[in-house]
């Protein structure tokens, strides 16, 4: 009888230890998940898009412009389509975005674009290429 009771107590202790380990694991995973979802890791600023036609025919100049825009900390995505000369970008961490700011980002190419469209990413419709009836700068 003593051996059976001792075995039963050891089994109960092992079960209790396993329950505590599983509970600790769930608490650790829950803490990690809550930390990963915290508002401190997310920005509340909107993302804007801008697209235009770049009036530059030299391919190396278009590549230089693309690299210049990528270096701006407020730019999330930049694409320059070499064959069509279309430029598209998405911003990050800014609360507003205007044509004047876009022109300043274009640097030496500030007078070399047309058909500019700026909008709120995910809200405003993006005009399809080829652009028609677009205003000049």
C-alpha cells in the first residue's frame, strides 16, 4: 500500500509540474504577442502615393532619380518604369504630402515631370497608365 501511495504522489507531482510548465509557456507566448501588437510599434500616420511621368529620356538619369528618391527617409516604395518613364512612390511617417514637397524630392529633376497625381494610399483611386487629360506642372 505504501508503494502505491508513493507512486501516486510522484505522478501527481509530475502532472502538477507539467501543468505549471504549460501555463508558463502560454503566459510567455501571450506576453510576446501583446508586445508585438503594441501601438508603439505601429505608426498612425497615413501613407500617400504619388505618380507622374518623368520627362527624362536618359536611362541612367532615371536610375539616378530612383536611387535619389529611395534615400529619402519618408519614402517607403519607389518604382521607375524605364520604358514608359512612369514614376510611382509610397510615403511613410508623414502627415501630409503636397506637390511642392514632391517637387523638392525630385531635386534636379523638379522641372522634368508631368501628370502628377498624389493621393491617400488605400483610399484614393490610382489613375491607370497611360495618363490622359493630365495637367502639366
